[in-house]
């Protein structure tokens, strides 16, 4: 494993390393409880719902909805050019799961709460950082 953290590293810790690496095959994975089947994020050693330790990463669709976001216009991280969007994305499998991530692939001023997004991965050595880009707007049935 590379010792260099990726520039977008957000909240790494031991149990969650898979979250930052398993996207090498283009699939987002979240920790899931083998007993109560709930998703858990950030990952931990024990299920917060049923206290099971039968936890493992499982693939999810990689689609979700922006719950909230902020536009960062200052260079807090050297080499990471502003402006960029930090967002919390609710995953489709469980909207109580909110992933802290960056929104890419559009102008920062076009990002909206409720926007539908899809995962992509920014490779940095062995790390594959999950980022999200907007999905095409679906025609509603209004
Ligand atoms: Zn559980």
C-alpha cells in the first residue's frame, strides 16, 4: 500500500481502507452488516445497529443524491486547486448513509441540493478516491 495519501483523502482510518482502494475495478463498496444487512459508513469494527462483527465491504450501485454541499474557494490543501465542491451524498441503497465527497464534472455553481450523482474514481497510485459527477437530468412524469 502506498504511504502517500491521495490529495482528496477525507477521513481515512484503518477499517475503512477498502473504501479508498476498492474502486480500482470501478465499483463503489460500502461496509455492510452480515446479520442485520444494514450499510455502515464510516466503516467500523462493530455494527452500530446490532453489534455484529460480521462486517464486510459489498458493492453498491454508486448512485445517489446530494443532501448538502459547500463550495470551497480557498486553497486549504496545497496543490488542490479551488474552487471545488465538498458534498454529502445520500446513497440510493440507504439515504441515511451520507458520503463526504467532492462533486466533479460540472461547474461548481451548477451543483444543487437534490442533484442526482454517480460515482467515479480518481486514481492516485493504489488509492481510488470515490468522487461523484452529475447524472443526466431524468424526464419527470409530471
Ligand atoms: Zn448489524
